[in-house]
C-alpha cells in the first residue's frame, strides 16, 4: 500500500464487501479485505472468487423509470459502483431483467480489486471479534457468517441470532432441453438489457400436466432439517417451490409458473401454466429454472422436474439446495451510518444487515464504504435522502422497520416517502423514480443544491 492513511479492514469478500472496498480505495483510503474462502468454505459457495453469485444470477429489473430495483441500479452506476460496472459488462439476455454471466462477473470484480494499489486481499478467517487495533472495520460476512464471528456479535449485542432459509434453483444444460416442445419468448415480448424479447425458454403445461406436477412436488422427499433449523422461517422472496405449492393448488399458476404474456407457438394460445428458464452463462449453455428454489432431495429433483414438458431428458449442471442465512436486528442495533451502536468501530454491510438481494447487498456495501471513507478522512458523509432508493433501504433497516417484527427486505417503492401531487399507478412510480435520481445526484454532489438555491444573475 502506498498511502500513509491507516487502512479500513473489511471482513467478507462478497458483493457488499467488494463494493465497500472499491468505494474506499476510490476515495484514497487503503483497504485490507479479509476473505475466508478457500481457507474455510461455506455451505453455498463453490469457488474462492470474490463477489461469487450463489443463487439466481439476475439483478432483477433494470427499468430505472418504473421499478425501484432499476432505480437503485442507476444510483449505484452514478456512484461509480464496481458491482454495476461488472454486471453491465457481463450482462446476459433476460427480458426486462439485468442478468449476468456469473463467472465473468466475479472475475471482473476480483481483477479490479487486486489491481488497485490501495487494496490488499488476505485469504484468512477472522474468527471472533476483529482485533481492537482495527479501529474501523466493515463486517460484510453475508448470510453465511462464520459461527465464531456470529457468536461474538451476539455477545456484544445481547440479541438472539435471527436466521432464515435461502433456497437455490437448479441449472439445466441447454442441449438437453427439448425445443420441439419449449420455445423462446419473454413475457409480452419485452426487450431488456442485452436481450431481444425472446430471452426465456418456456416449457408449457396443460391442466392435467400441471396438476400431476404439483402432486409430485408435494409428495417428493424433502431435505430434513437439522435440529437447530426447525424454527427458522423462510424469507418470502426465496421460498422453495414446494412450500409455495403447499399453500394452494393454484398458487404456482399465479406465481413462478404464471403463463401471462406468453403464447405457445404450437397451439397459438396461452398454456395453463409455464415453467421458465433463464440463461445462466454467456455461452448460453446453462439455463436456470426461474423461481424453482427447492429443498427436494437431489434424486427427487431429477425425477419431478423431468415431468415438465420439454425437460423430460434434462441434464442438470447443478441441482437445487438450501442454506441458512443470518441477519441482525438492524433497526435496534445499527446507527444511520451502519455502525454497531454497542461498538462503533464496527460497521455492517450487505445481507447481514437485513437487506435482501444481490443489488441491495451491494448498495449497502457502497454506502458503508463511503461512510467509512469519510470518517477516515475526517469529513462528513450524511446518509442518502430517504427519497432515493439507497436512502429508502438504508432508512428501513436502520430504524424505519419495526424492530420487533424485523425481516429481510428488498428495495421497493413502498419504502419511499409519499410524493406530492395527484399520481396514479405507473405515473406515481415514475414520479418517485425521477425524484429519487434527482435527489441522489444532489447527495453525490452537494454543490448542485447550492447552484439551485443561488439567485440568478440580473
């Protein structure tokens, strides 16, 4: 490291930790990034790469005019996000969503960080609390925080550990999909980033096939919970498909298997239900089954999912799985700049704070990095306005949510303050998006506010 400034230590090299490191280094503050893989593995990671994506590869909607996720994408881009730069470079066709080649994305993030002169990567586990002489630490250990560190945090906070389950969807080899039955189409032929309006592979089901599939799904043998897992709730956004199906026989038809906006070219009509697959790598050789997170045993997954028309000969590159996520009661424990109230030298970032999703995790890492950089440089970095996507999710996890019922949350317009004026439906979202990006630009560059307030020349 060339800087004489004392480094900030970051524990965890996922999306949040990687983004926090980039923001600090970009501000001229040296960083020591500690990543325990491959010294110690996790239940979900397959590689030792920084910013590895272990679940669905979609960053979700990239529509900055109508969707809160698209707005947070754009805010991150404007703030110089490494995560968004890598995602944009390695995007895949995915309708209106931003999906990425997982391996290219991770490699790009890691390459950029290793090439930065102010970033030092140490492959080691930080067991227990970081040493006291680390006076500024960002804990971005994600949903799979090591037991020793989780126990140490619990002792400081006095809080019972909160946890939920996160399930992983299976991935299919493209060459094994029967394209005489399946077809390519995005819902309503919508064209998204890097796409052409035919970005999903659709496997149709008629009513008898759907009913037989649901019955097989419910009867299939599931992974048994360990004793300590029995009372752990699921996060709604990652519920296993068989859990969704158990709530009612038609639930899947109005959820991940909804056929709206799609037409089977063989019959020229909408099917009863549809299973969609989304491209998982740049070569187009791997496709993940959208919304099919599952805790079925592996043999049962092969048996049940091969009853889907078009997947009768499916070969699986990865079968679904289940892992345990850990998060803090952040509204009670963290201040508005993500510092632990009981020990302010510790900041938290990413999913451990109770945000949910890759995008939100990286966004919280971005903010944590900027807060830590300002603190180290002796300046002040206020939180983004609540009217912005980043400010909305930050405000929610650091006080806007009810601490007694706190659960992980994705960014959504429901977290934004109401907007003045008479707007309905889509117009309201568009007005909120415009306000968010305007206010975010002013947060990034406070001089814009001063220029707006300055009297015009006579």
